[in-house]
C-alpha cells in the first residue's frame, strides 16, 4: 500500500485549528517587529519585490507548527520553497503578505495560509494582526470573520462597484494588458483601490468591504486562502478567461457571481493571446 493510500483524510476542523494557531504565531512575530527593522534586515528579491527577516522568522514558526501536527504533509512556502512527501495535503503559506507595506508601517499586511487536498482548496486562514481580524474558511462550511459568517457584496452592476487590484510588479514586461484593464474598469466602476496586499484584498472581497478584485502575475501563496474565502462566502473566483486555473497561471478575478461574470467579460478579450 502506498504512503498516500495509508494517510486517510484529516478532519477539516483540525486543519483549521492548526492553521489558525500557525497564523496567529506568525502574526505575533510581525507585531513584535513592526517599526523595528534595522539595517541589513531587508533584502530585494527582484524589482519591487522585498523580503525581510520577519518574513523568514514568521514562515519558520508557521512551518514548525504545521510540521508538529502533520509531519508528512506537503508544504509550499513563499520563502522556503516546496517540500514534497507525496501527501494528499499541501499547505500554501505566505508568512507576510504585504512586505513593502510592513517595511513602511503601512497598515495592510497579514499572514495567509491555504490548504489543498488532492489539488482542491479545503481550508484557508488570513490573519491581520494589526486589526486582530481572523478570516477563516472550510470547504462546504462557509467563511467567517472572527467567528461570524461573512458573505460577498450584492452589488452586481459596475457603476456601484468598489474594485481592488494590485500592480503587476512581477510582470512589468507586460504592462499593456494591465493598463488596458485598469482603464476599462476605471471608466465603468464606482472606484478602484490598490492597497498592496492581495490576500487582504481577497478577504475584504469575501466580507463585502470590496465588491471585486483582479490582479495578474500572482503566486499561489497570494491567492489560496483568499480564493476559498470568497468561494465559501458565496462568490466566484476564476482566471481572466473564466477558467479554474488561477493558482497555476496567476491571473485572478473574484467577486459575487453577477459582477464576476461581467469582470471576466472585460478581461477575457483584453488578455486573449497576451498570456
């Protein structure tokens, strides 16, 4: 019998309990270090892409908590990469989403942890330690903010919508499509925000603070937890073409179902043949 066959399923509640414990621990490290980064504690990974000692410390602590509960589970961490053991379960970790915000003490950063089973999102946690807001979701069980159920907004028309986006700093070679999409939504919608944390943008969309979100060139750790939150809050998440491959291609659009369909209708013709 294979190692995978021997594993069996883990109760979703246990996944969430461990995920919450890990997220809170990572958030505590963030708060102890906020405003205290010194010389040599930050490093540029790429254009507009930074990492700090806090990213590494948070991820190390998060992984240690997950490993103590599930030593055989696969892990994909933004800073440490991927560890594979052939498990059905995969933890997808962003230990500090909004690193540049954190460096500048701009109050939009968080921990994001998503869990997949056989490639399907089953649990998600986003923790904002500054506001002490804990967003959680379990597949088929709904989404919550500090224990209370949340739902996506009901605004289905563009003219009423408040959208969020993120600038594609990882894809500056492809600015044309993004700028075209920004212009299209700017002309159609009520307003647009860019706060610098994709995970929190998704969480805010899940609880109705934002009506919709789109971004390109994201990584799985930016999206995994937030995507499940939106799905469990009654919304829809796809790539720019209406497909399910956003974790693979990094193109994501999310909103309540009527608005999300309209967003795809704008994005699809712009990006067809570009990516």
